C-alpha cells in the first residue's frame, strides 16, 4: 500500500503496470476514465493511437454493458433474504 503514497510518483490509476498487476491479481478492470488517462499519457504513433482508440471504444461499450448486468445481479441479491446458518 505504501507504493501508492510515494511523493513524486503517479497515483496507481495512472500507472498501467500497476493496473495490469491488479488485473492479474484481483481480476479488476480499470474504470474507463482511468484507462483513457493512461492512454493519453502514453506516447504513441498514429497507427498505434488509432488502434488503441478503437479498442478503447470497444472496452467502453463492454464495460458499460457489464456494469448494467452486474447492477442487475446486485439488485436481486440485495432484495433477497440472507441464508441462515444451519
């Protein structure tokens, strides 16, 4: 945790390497805004930038779809009764 608070270093959501580590460890996907910021902070050639933009648009669409699905699941769970210990 102390890595996140070092002076002069970028915050975790601006560091693609840390975001990738989180994805591998916790299966967390970075929020699209944070991913966009990481892309904007990376020097890319025109073709790479165009390809990443296309992939980002796909990511953004799928992220939104999964948020809706996840919200629906969570709403159903929240409305249900918890199991009692047997």
